């Protein structure tokens, strides 16, 4: 097995092309040895095109090689995409957050990946490049083929960055997780939401829950119920019931029973949506959305 490190995107693509399907892109590689190893590994964690956090033509651009620690600490992400900052702050341990990347969190395709859940709620789009140097875009949720299986072929394409629409003044987002421990523990349930207000009503909403399917899962019925309304106490009770009812969950001897996870889905959906609405109100009033 060979392991090469490059700071050139062109060089990385050439190595993949020359390896004839036997090479594989890695960045933080924190999950590398949990999977079968390819004969040739290409470390792209220093490639400039995969780094950086900036505003780009009305979008927030986040390099796929940005680490969880960088995202959690970024003033720009905290301002424009608080849900992602919160999610990245809770990934693994400090050591993992300092090495693991947002792109890797998505391509690894774990159904409960915290950063991926936040990205789906924020409506993020992935930008990928193939061996012919052709770029294409895909919604983050489209990058999941099955449990722990991505549609991204790391032997023939590279995930470059994520694009998120910049929030309006009256928008808010949030992320929550429930796990047995504060660190080094997979969540029993995690949830993220993005909400935009108009007048005295919710104009748009994205609510996402995991792990209940291979990919982070939109709560469409819950979203539909909230559109055009202003949530009161009774509405939040309905949100909890609807969210818990619209997904099927599985129990696990290693995690918890199906019934307990179903309950957690409803509770976290209510809490994360309520928090996103509160931040939208604060943003409308000139706050920072935190």
C-alpha cells in the first residue's frame, strides 16, 4: 500500500487516474482503518481548493477539507450557519475534531454524522470534480447510497466544497443531539433545523433527523404543519407528536429501544425547531442568531 500527500488538485486527480480505480482520496482519515484499505491512498488535506471558509457570490463556501474544529470556531459559520458550528463542535473528541474534515464526515456516509445532518438542514450543495476536471453539484442528501455507503466514488472524484445560501435577516438554524456521553459517543438521535420567518408566520422550514435512514431524513409532514403559522404551546406539542410519527426507527442492544428512540425523535425535533425559531426572531431584531 502506498500513501502520498499532495497540495495540488491536478496531481491528486492524476494519481487517481493512473491508479486505474485502485486509488482512493483521504483527508483526515479518522475512519480509514475501520474500512478496507485501497492499494494507493492520496491525502488531499493540504489541497488549497478544499480549504477555506468564505462568502462567494451570495453563498457561504466551505471547503471539504475544513476540519470540524475550524468550522466550530469560525466566526463566519457561527454567523451564517450556526447549526453547522454546533454540530461540528460535538463531533468525536478534540483530537478527532482537529483532524477530521466536514467532507469526510459526509463521504463516510454514517447515518448519524453530525455535520452531515446540519448540512442537509441548511440545504447545502456539494461541489465535486471528476478525473476529466468536470465539476458538478449535488444536494448533500443525494450523496448517500445506503448505510455507510456514499454515491461519491473516492477513486474517481473529489469533493471540493459545500455551498450554502446565505441566510436572510429573519432566519435561524440550530442543531441538537442526544447521546449517552458528552464525547466519543454516537448519538441516539440528532436533529437540525433552518427556519425563515415572514411577518407573524414561518415562511420556510427544513427539519432533519437522524439516524433513521441511510441519509439524514427530512421531516416533511412536520415542516408542512408549521408553514404559514406562528407556533404556540399547542403547536409545539403537535410538532413533537408529528415528528415522532412520521419516521420509522429501529431499536438496538448497543443503543436503545425503538420506543425510546421514537420518543427522542419527537422531543429533539420540537426543541431544535423551537430554538431555530427563537434565533430567527433574534436575528430579525438585529441579534447574532446565537
